[in-house]
C-alpha cells in the first residue's frame, strides 16, 4: 500500500489509560474493519514507568474502515477515560517545526527563501541609490490597464 493511502487508513487514538495494550486497542477497533497494525509509542525517557505515551495509532486495511472508526469512537470511553480518535497526521522530520533540534535559519527552506547572493545585494543597493534622485511616479507600470481581457501576444 502506498504511503499516502496508508496514512489515510491510519487513525490516532489519544487519551489512553496506562492499562491499554496493543491487544486491547486491536480488539477495540477490529469491529470496524481489518486492523493491519497497532502501535503504542514508548515514553521518551527510559526511566519512565509508563508503558506508553498515552496515545497510539491503528492502521486499517481500508480507508473507509478508518473513517467509520473515527465517526463511532471519537469521544467514547475506554477504561474509564474519554478518548480522542482522529485521522493520523504525517510524522514531522526531527528538524522541522516546534521542538526541532536546529535553528530555523539553518534549514534548507529558510536558506532558499531568504539568503541573497552578494551580487544581488549590490544590484539592489545600486537601484535603491539611483531612486533617491527623483520621486517615483505612482502611475509607472500601469500602461495598458485600461483595456479589458487577456493581453495580446
């Protein structure tokens, strides 16, 4: 199954009690369709006594089964706790978004958008210096806007 369709068939289940296991989660969601995989992420700290982080993911064979599970199980009760069931979101890379291990200005996307070569900077400065001689005409560049329709080629 492709990653995009796999993601659409995967649901997030949050607000889980510590007593919930992968077997319990599997049995809870199997009435909605064939369950392919159940994951309960472990705590980040190895010293933690919790068996999981309080949420999990259930992957179904079919997207429709996942939608049915969300519709029927969101805000239901499991082991005395109200659970949240929603579509799973793609996992973020460790170097993007909040909690990232690197500064935003060190990312490729930021560099591509904001880094300017020295040559381009000099050209911009020359254009800026030359524009101080006379005020800019507010009508500059508006020629031909009085005609409706596409521009002739």
